[in-house]
């Protein structure tokens, strides 16, 4: 084994260490953003606030660093394979096979070693939504307007961060089967408050813009809160945009568990 070979492996090891430290710093920033949004979710409604944009940027950086770590690790493995003599002894073979098993386990769940507790809990919560109804944006990022429907969660993939959902009551123009499946990113899903636990629902003040299920449908639209609720279990009284009748907007009652925060940049 030559000195240049060893030097190359050490350089790659240093790069791997740097990538992991960078990932830890990014995850700390993500945790800070999570705490900020959990404590003051209304901040995203303020003009000029870029909280969600920054959070998206941090997730993108975390993804890029993770992919770089995989690339550097693969290079290290190739360098080591080239230096390991063929036909290892029984003890060496057992050690190598044991390491390979560890790598396989890491590949099965690559998030476990490096995810922060709060992010891991968030992913666990998303996975627990299986079988639940959620609000889903089924249109693409470049669509002229956002379309939100009630769908049922079939599966959440922790590796790809994608939901597989089922629209159980699509419109008349949908396929004859009567149901339609979508694969959607996390950003296209909003869990509803729990019907039997009003404490999970936000208390939106009068004048607040929200996203709510239009009565008698499975579609969600932008609406404005009309008055203050007396109890957490009371319905919201809302005025939906573009719902004009006889020159005025009718006030409609919507259950608290069918009203969620209006996403930033919503297009209607």
C-alpha cells in the first residue's frame, strides 16, 4: 500500500467529516425554524416574511449534503476495495461481511444516524397519518392555480419524503373507477385537526385568511374568518372568496376540523 493511496483515503475521510459537520449545522437551523413555526405559525402571514422559503432552502441544502456524503463514502469504499488483498482470511472475511451488513442496515434507514430528534418525530408523525384524511394540493408547482382536496393517506415514504394518497371522491370528469391516486411531496399535504381533540386546532381570529372545506364538497378554498368562536368545538363562520350571491358573500358554517392555515403563496 503506497503513501499516495493512504493520503487519498485520509483526504476523503476529512471531506466526509466536514460534510457531516455541515449537516449537523443545517439540522440545527432546521430545528430552530421548526420551533419558530410551531410557536408562532401566524408569522408566515406577515408581509415580507420568508420563513417557509428559508426552511425549503435548508431542506435543499440538507439533501445536497446527504447526497455528497453518499458520493464520498462510495469513493472511499472503492479506494479501500482496491487496496484490500484478494482472498481475505476467515477473520478478515467475517469482519468485512459484518461491515457490509451494517451498511445494508444503514441503507434501509439512512435517516436514523443523522436526523435530529425533532425532525425524526416529525417524520414519525407524518407516517402515523396512514388511513387519515388530509388536505392535499394535487396541482403541480407551475400550475396557474392551486387545487386542494380531501384525500386519504395510503403511505408515507420516509426516504423520498413523499405521500401516496387516494382521492376517494373525484369530480365527474375523472376516470370511471371513481378514485384516483397521487404521489405528493410533504409540502403538498396539510393534516386536519383531530375531530375528537379540539386542542389540535388553531384558533383563527376574525379577518384571518384560511383554507377550508367548502360545505357539501371535498374541495378546499380560501376563506376569511368572520367572527370569534366561543368554544374550541364551535364551527367557524367563513366567507369564501368568489362565492358571491346577490352582490354579497354568504356566511357559511364549517367544522373546526375542516379549517387549516392558508399556505404561503396560495393561488386561486
